[in-house]
C-alpha cells in the first residue's frame, strides 16, 4: 500500500491532548446523554467535526459518528489527540433469533461491506483488541447485564440489507449488522491502538416483518443506562 498520503491526522495548535481512554458513541440519539454525562463528570467541551468531544484528565466522550467514513475520520482525530483505549458504543440489528432487541452484544470479528477499510492495511476479519474486549465483557456481566458475543456484518447501505443476506449471514454465524464496527477495528489495528465495542440491539431483522425498537421508551432508557455504566467503568479502569 502506498504510504505517501497527502494528509495525516495530527494534533493542531490549540487542540486538546486527550487522556488515553474514552467512549465513542455512534448514534445521534445518544447526544443528549453524552452531554448530560459530560456535565455530571465536569468534562470540558472541544471541537470534533460535526460531533461532540468532551474530556477530563481521566477519560473522554465523543460522538455521534454515523457510518464508516465519518466514524473513521473521528477515530483518526481522536488517536491523533492521544486516544489509545477506545470503547465504541453503538446500536446493531439482530440477524438471529438468539439475539433479541435490548440485548447487549460485545462483538468479536467483523465482516466488512463498507468502503473505508480497504484504504487501510486490513485483514480478512477485522477484530477488536482481545484484552480490552474481554474486560468489557466481564464488566457487562458483573453489572448484571447479560451480553452475547459473535461477529458483526458492517455495511454502508442500511437500505440494502436484503432478506437473502440476513438469512445467509445468520446461517454463517454472523449475529448482527451495524455501520461502523469493521472500519473502526481496521483503523485501530493500523494505528496500533486498542478498540472494543458494546452494542445495544435496536431491531430484529430475522423476523418476517421488521421490528425496530429504538423509539420505545424502554430502549432509550436502556441505552442511557448502558452509556452511564460504560462511563463509570471506564473512569474507574483508567483514572
């Protein structure tokens, strides 16, 4: 691969130096929760493209960053500012009956059908950092939140998630679909930082009729609780 790129991500004058650990949230619906958590923990606000960025001496919060291209731009900048241990918090659609709406998934490897990973030195199966993923899964279990594991299909085209693909990938053991995971795993490995993900199941694509759950009050409450739990765990792990 040609390494003579024109633009390298970097920390510019006046930009913050981030602590090593933080949470990157993908979905715009979680922005109010990020702001609330930032206020509760007295985090300072910074600029990050169209996203929010908040930091203290111990951890940072960033988001939203929907889709692989924007998520990678944000991750690259976070790394340039000092991030080394990144937890992706996002939503995913279930491909298999064993994974229900409002369940938590701590994913393993990824199947990439997004267009960003190919511009990096990517392997066939982008994966999270194994140690960080293990610690995250242990936290979920100890906090009373049962979590599943399994690979994720990442796509740029949510309106082209066909019934045939859902059935095929589900039969192959791929349990969920999202829009960022494979690209972020690829970039984290390329840059030599650690990344793992926690996902909340927002809809069930394996059913005969699509059943989104993200507008339900129960889902929104669950998402807020998961983010709060991740924030407290991260602060305790890395401060």
